[in-house]
């Protein structure tokens, strides 16, 4: 489960490990198919989830409506669906952040 999964044309699932309550929003690293992200919002009443979606939309250059949490709403490990982007494009944008 710790990898990008191709579901259908132009829809990619990505595994994200979230650390809520961080000092700022940032991508920590991308290893073994898991994107590690720090989010400033606390994990209270969905605040961290909303901020995660907003942050990932900026990182990936897609609208917030193109992203959804498929699994793990109350967990630190989440499966995020990215609509309108193929797996290679998502990986390329994530890996481009580390350079």
C-alpha cells in the first residue's frame, strides 16, 4: 500500500504520511512511494485534512476539488486521490520538490 497506485486514466492514488501541528506546511520527503508532509493545522475537527488538501493542491498545481481523501480521514496515513493527473506527472512534481 505504500506506493502510488494507478486506478484509471488520469486518476492517481498517493499514500501520504501526515504530521499535523507542525511549525509550517512542508513536504518532508518522498521515500518508498510515501509522501511525508508536515501540516501546521492541528488534527481537530478536520482542520489538518482541509489544510492538507489545500497544501497539496498548491504543491501539485491542481484545484482543491481535484483532490480527495479516499482512506484514512482520522489516521496520519492517508490515501489521496488526484483527479486529472497521471501517475508519472504526480511523481515528477513530487520529486521536483526535492531538488
